[in-house]
C-alpha cells in the first residue's frame, strides 16, 4: 500500500504511512482543517415560537 502523503511504500511501524514525517504531516493537515467532508447545511426553521419569555 502506498503512503497517502508521498506515495512511497508504507512501513508497518507507520501504516498506512511510510515515516513519522508523513504521519505528522497528515495530522497537521487535520489540525489545520485541510480535510473536510462536503456537507449541505439545512435551513434553520423559524416557527415563530421562542422558548424565552419576554
């Protein structure tokens, strides 16, 4: 299986990565929110009923 970062063969100690550097690079991308799952936001429904009393 190739490393998802640099495409070199993965190493069992760092699977699926080839090195600690690639493993940390992937982690940094998660921290910076470079990886995102596309989502569609649902509209906010306003029924006019507030829970707070004036």
